[in-house]
């Protein structure tokens, strides 16, 4: 059959028309469908509160055109370590992930949970603000836009028996949440096991764990007090969780709805940090109401943990490199 140049041109016109039709379809899907969201934590923990706030703020800022449907308690078996990939791949539109579980993606995700690095909310916020461009860049390279960060109250030791001294820590089977905390507790003589929070609950019930490193918030939300009646307030770290949105979904929105998403994310982040100040006291009140004992570490326990922390932080600085480590000076 002889070549017909007009057929070629017609095909190009049809293809161009299809592309023009596809864009509004993608926009309609992005703006009209429910956005699935997930966290491995319960609705009452800080990340769960954050997703609920995002849903509320975005419904308002978008005039109801974007609906976020939060999923709690690791829906579908999703853990923090797998949630970014689910967002990148489109299984989720929005995901919340604990930073400590993401250290395999980039060393910067260990920053907020470095031992004894941030001892109060102001220091934790200053560190986050300094590192935010780095966090955003890592997520952007994986098809995600960083919406906001959720701060956690200080991590402590939930335990079956009191852990007040260095001797109490020796050989203790304790859940840790990242490689840094695993290194610190191993260096102090414990027997740490790095686990997601959801997986730690199973190990507690079968007796293979005797303690959990977690903030009072995450533990209170999951009713850790049913298994572990003691909490040692060691002030270990104030880690972060990150909430991201699929970049392609975000970019398919009209500019006014992109602005609505950004506004809702900023409102959620402000609300999460404002909540932090009152959250620790409320958590401890709830813990005591459920019969828990809250202890402070003695000098020997504090010294052993801090000594082990020095080596762990030095190892992170070497791994992360000078650019990432520079934010520690803020």
C-alpha cells in the first residue's frame, strides 16, 4: 500500500486530541476520587491525629472536592518501611511513615531519632526546619511530595519490670525502632530487636519481648499498658513521622487545588507541633490512670546510654557525610 502522508498527519492529530482528553480525565480522577491514606499507628497516636486533621483541613480548603480517607493500624499489613513505596507506586495517595523505619532510603531519616539530640520541642522543630529541604528532596526522587512532619513526644522504655539502673538494662529483650537505637541499646548491654510498632505487639504477647522503646504517645495509643506496666522516662529522642502525597496525583490537580493541598498540609503541620506541648502531659496522665508506674533513670543507666550514644552519633555523621551532618549545628 502506498504511503499516505495525510493518514500520518491524521494519526498525529488524533493522538494529540487523546492527550488533551487524558489530562482532564486525570484531573477529574485526582479531584473527584477519594484519596486513600494510611499509617501503621492507631487513630489516637500523633500520626493518626495528623491524618484526621489533614482530611478535615483539606475538605475545607478544597471546598469538598478532595476527600482523604485515613486508614489506621497498618491497613493491609502496611508498615512504615513499606508505605513510601506504596505511595510512589500509587497503591496509596497519601502515606504516613515513621522516620526511623526509612533509614534504608537515606541516612537523613535517622536524624530526628539520633539519641539525646533534641531534648525539647523547640530543639526538635529547629532541627526539622533545617533538614526539611533534604527530606523533601529524598521523597521527590521517589515520586512523592512531602506534606508535613509529625513530631513524637520523647521516647522512653516501656517494660514489664522496672528499668531504673544500668543493671536492669543488661540482657533486656527490647524493641528498638531504627539502627541507631539498636546500636545504642546493644552498646549499653541490652538485647535489642529492631521491629515496627505493629510487629512489636505480637512479640509482646508471645513473651519474646520484655520492653519497647517508644514515646508515651504511641504506646498509649496502642494500650501498651496492658502488657507493660512500667515506663522509664529516659528522654531518648523526639523522632518524626512524615506524610507524603503521590507526586503525579498532586501535579494533576489544577493550581487552585494544589494550593488547597499545600494550605491543608501547612495547617496540619502547625496543629501537630502545637499539640506536642500538651500531649506528653496528657499521655502520662492516661498512663497513671491505667495503673502504670513512671520512673526516672538513675545516674548509671543515664551514663551507659549516653556513652553508647556518642559512638552511634559519630557513626551516623561518618555515614551521612558533611552536608547532612551540618544540620546538627542548628
